[in-house]
């Protein structure tokens, strides 16, 4: 059962908000848009990464082999199946290459990744063993879903909600010119302790029976902004599954509308924080509890950035 809090929502955007002043506060934070990935973060992680850290900080923070592998799988499959690729606003006709050529080029890009510790290096090297398989499975999955002859990838999708000062922007993995889009999520195997002789085993990335609600939220935004039918695709090393409104209640228009309204409430609260605190992240930190720095989001982040993040709460 879904309790729709939007029916009695008493958290409007600030009354009599001066949009020009609000934009000045956002400018102090170097923010000119929101995104599905930002809204999927906790308030404290969003405050740190997008209000306290600079774009350079975010670029230099450690990423993981999963992100690198996901980018490689997505990019290679897009180059093969889509007629067009977008570079920001520029629509580019894809160069016609064989899948083998594209994979060869992508593996060279994948090898450029710099692991930040031995465990990450080991996972990165293991993933390379089945990266080609995942690219080929993704290509098959996208072809099975079926896009038209004018398909494109990486187009910026934008929508400006009337209650918000900033637009919300995301990029679509694959879409056709008529009525479909696809959001891709990759599932990679990982090393786990076990009672085997080696003391560990590799666990295959599982294909979920129900999609992650954060992934559904991304689809909901693209659906709301484009009016196209969402297809949420999960791929692992030997198979795939895809969710649509026909197979999953979470992707029905009714539920996605609910998620859109929930994210809008979250965005309005953040907008209120920026406005009340005049774009000062230290003042905003007085109203938001710090994250768990021992948790998943922070476990591989360099110590200097953890210290910088924690400093937001030094004077609370």
C-alpha cells in the first residue's frame, strides 16, 4: 500500500520567494540545475558533494570499478545500437563500426582506470574477464526491446517544475524518436569471504526480481519529461531482465507520478534550505544531520575528503 503524502502536502515552496535572489544563492554554490542522481542522495551527502565540495573535488574523489565498467558497457553498446550520440546539446551521427572494433576501443579505455587500493584493482581486473560478454548481452537486450531507426543516446532531458527555481536535468541512456526509452543498470560480480580452500569466492551480480526504487525514480523523471514509455534494463555477466509497466507495478504511471511528487517535496525542502541559509553550506549543516562516514558511500573516499566533509559540522 502506498500512502500518498502529496494529497495533504503542507510543504510548499517558500511563499513570496524572490526567484532572482534565490538564483544568486544558488550561484554562490555553483549550482544551476538539479538531477536525478542528486535527488537520490541523502540530504547530508547532497549538501557535502554539491554545496560544500567543488566540481574539482568531485572529479578527484575515488570512484569504483563498478562505475568504470558500467560506463564502458553503456558507451560501447550505445555506439553500436544508436544512430545518434549526443555531446551536450550536439547531436552526432554515429560512426559505423563493427561491434568487435568498438569493444577493442572500449577495452583500451577501461584499462586506463587507476584503482585506489588492491581490492579495487582485483575487482577491476576480474570484471574485465566478462566485460565483453556484458557489452554483447546489453546490445542483444536493447535490440530485443526494439528501438526505431532514429534511436539516440545520452540526450539531455530537462524539465522546469513551476515550484522550483532550478531545472532538473538528466541524460537518457537509449531512446527512440517515438515512444520508448531505456535506462541501463549493470550488475557485477564481487569477491566474498567463504569457507572454501581459497578463503573466498566470486559472487555473480544478481538480476533483481523487483527494481531498485532509486532507479525507478530516474525512469519516472524521464517519463514525466518526455512522455515516453520506460524500460528499466538490468544486465549481468550472462543474462538480463527488463521491467516495464506491464511487468512491474513500480513503473505504472500512477506510481511514477507518486515518486515525482515525493521528489518534488524533497527538492522544495532543499530549495527552502538554500534560501533560508542564503547559500551558506555551514548554516545549512546546522539543519541537516551529518552522514554516516563509515557507511557505503564513504568507505573508499580519500581521508582528505572525509575530513573536509566532516568539517561542515565543526561549529554546530
